[in-house]
C-alpha cells in the first residue's frame, strides 16, 4: 500500500514537473521570439528610433539657381523663408497639435492636415512641413511655446522671389509642392534623376519645370545632438548643400516689360525673337498671374479664382493658343505662288470688291475693291481677291505643302513644352478627321488665312523669321548657351523672299494698311496686318460695336529693319478688332522702344 501511494505521489510530481517544464519552455520560447522579432525583424526600426532620441538629421536645403535675363539682370532669386515642421513621433495627439498650430498661426487646420497627409509614407520621426513662409511674429509665437510643444520646429529655407511678378510668369513658370506621382517617379528612378521628398518644391511650369534638375541643386544634411525636449546641444556632422546652377535666358527684360505694359489691359500675346538664331527676346501672354503666390503656397481661394477666370491667365497664349492667321498668311501664299511659278511679281488681278469662284461669291475687305493690283500692292493693301485667285491656282495640297515648309502644323521645338501643333488642313486631313472630301471652296478661305487653318503666335513669328533671314527655319529658344539646334533651310530662291520682304515694307509705307497706325519715323520695316472673323458676316463691317467676344481678332506680324532684319515682332490681340488698329500700333511702339525712337505723332487706326 505504501509503495502504491509513493508511486502515485511520484507520478503526480513528474506530471507537475512536466507541465512546469512545458510552461517554462513556452515562456522562454516567447521571450526568445520577442527578442528575435525586436532584434532582427524590427531591429533597424528600433535602432533608428533610439538614435533619434539623441541624433536628428536635418536637411540643408540647397538654394535654387538664380535665373537672369540676357544682360545678367536677375529675374528670379531666393529670399529667406521660415517653415513650420512637425515631428509626429513627439506628439501624443496629432489632431490637437495641428489645432494648436492652426490657432496661433491663424491658418486652416484642414490645410495643415492636407500637407501632413502627403507625407504619410514617411517615418514618424522625420520632420515634415505643415506651414510655409511664416512671418517673424509667427516664428516668435512658435518658439515661445517650444517647451509645451516640442513636436514643432522652425526650418529656415529659401523662398523663390519672382522679381517682376506677372511680367515674366509664362516664361519662368512657378514652383509647387511635389505630388504623389512625382514622388513615385523619383523613387522609381533609383538615383538616375532628382530625389524628391515630401514637402519639396519643384518646378511646375516654364523654365522652372524644364530646368528643374539643374536649378534645384543638391541638398545637404547635418546631424545634431538634441536633448529630450528636442533642444539642440551640438552639431555632430555636416554635409554642405550644393547650390543650383544659374541660368541665363535670351529675354531682354526691358523689352519684356514694355511689351507687357502695352498688353496690360488686353487679352492676347506678343512675341519678339532674333530671326537669325531663334532667341526669344520677349514673350508676353495676357492676362497673366503672379508666380509668387505659388512660391509661398497658393491658397485654395486664389487657385480657384485662377481656374474660374474665363480668360485663363495660366495659359501661355504664345504657344498654347492657336487661331486662324487671317491675312498675315498671305506672305506664305505669296512665297508659294512665286516658288511654284503660278505668279510673277508683275502679274495683275482686277479687284472690284468681290469674285465668284466655284459658284460662290467671295468678298474683299474693301467693298469698292482695289482696282488693278500686282503682288506688292496685293500685300501692302491686303487685297483678298488677288489671293482668292492665287489660292484657286495653287490648290490646297500646294498651299499645305508650303505652310508646313514655314513650320505650321508642328511644334516649334521651344523648350517650354506644352505647345499646340496648330492645324494645316488638306485633303487627307479632311477624309481622316471629318470623314468627307475637301471642298474647293474651302481652299479659297484658307488662301486668306481663314477656315480650318490655325497657328500659334510663336509659329507665326518663326514663319516671319524665315522671310526675314533669307530662308532659315530656326528653332525658338529662351535659354542662352543651349546646345545648338540644326537649322532647316527652305529650298526657295532668296530672290523670292526679297520680293516678299519688300512687299511687306509697303504695309507700313504710304498706301499700306498699317501706315497711319504703325508707321515709325526713322525706321523702315516690314509687316503684315491680319483680321480674323469670329462670326460670319463681319467683312466690311466695324466689329468694335459688338459684344467683346464677337469682335474680330487682330494680328500683326513684322520684322525690322527692312534691309537688315534684326528682330521679329508678332502681336495677337484677341477680339482686338482690325489688325491695323488692334495689333499694329503695339508692334510699332515696341520698335520705337527697341530702336530708341520717339513717337512723332499720335497713331490713327486704318481700315
């Protein structure tokens, strides 16, 4: 009996020992697993957190490169800027922290939350910006609360300053905060492109966007030792930033400002370029916008106001709007007619105010007609009947061929990007796009720059440069010292272009359509007016009394001086009326400014 009790006691003891052994083993396994998870699986994360309690890595933002005009005058530079950063690892209530910051800065908490949301993929201990461009008073209020809110810190950065605001906006572009797509593209580039971080400001349009990699430079970094309250104790290491590369543009600031002044109350575009190499001397699109609003962080209300504006101030009308060229296209028609042997300079056409072709009556802009005209008079007085007849003789295929030779229907290649191609219609286009044949009567409209034909102001300036420089199709550009672009030379007799240049000189000479409005005392130059109908039935009718959106568009394309062209100026005044009164006087004033000539008399608009 005693042996049996002893055996039972021993079995119970063994069972208890076994259970205890299993329990201890499980606990040891859990402890070992925890150590394994913390040390190996999450080791890097916790080491970084531990290190962050002592070391902070602070970015040293590289100052963005300065942008200058052709004479070295600064167009864009940098000023000190104070930004509010938050370290999410140092706050127990993120919503309360943002609410406090919004209260003392008098800024919307939702706006700060949106800034924070863009950095949600970044580690919590990495400070991210929630408010930019703080005033000194705001900096003082944040600094005074550093003990109560150690999660916030002030970062001293660089604010982009566009010295001339609206005057250069469409060339320079603006900066904006990097978006999700740009962050993902940067991460996918694996160092082959710029490395973006949440909160970075990057070029969004214009020169700022195209040359962003060169302008942004390389950020540096400094590691500092901080105490438990986040106060800096000492600097540990430092890697200096590399400033961005400065860029010199081809723009002439003085000419740019004068062009903007002349277009300030208008909707349209002005472009001036060197006809020999395509350097853009001025590029103005009105209405414009202030890129400084984007540099400081544009407010939602400001952004919505820009989007709601019917005249679309964000659009660069020089390259992004295309319109029928009107009678300015007649210089291309004249070149095509002479080169194809369809006309000679001395052939004459009688204009009595209209002509019937293909069973339709086509009117000249002058109801009584121009009488007997040769090529020079047809251009200088812009006789439609002459060019109707020329259009019938050439046909749409040859017209389209020469339009493309002059660069229409394709982007000019300027660096700014976002160019419209415009449209050069022909039989193939009609069948492919409209699904019906090209009608001969449409050729007659295209012959005077109407119908489906459309061009941008920059394309028109490039085409006039071909006539001015003797046949070279240059590539417009806004940055100096860029890699040279091969020049395409038109296969056309230089003598033909001389004839057309001389005829354009007659436009601003006595008897020409722009003599009274655009003659410049002391300067011989060439030009061509163009008036584009917005609605039918306005030929020979003054459209100025109509609603603004129903008025004609005004063109004037020109070059100067006549015998040694050094500059091309094209003006497009949207709903500006006749080309002679709505566009030509602006070009004339620019020539007076450029060549230092005084205005001798008040210009009077011609028909």
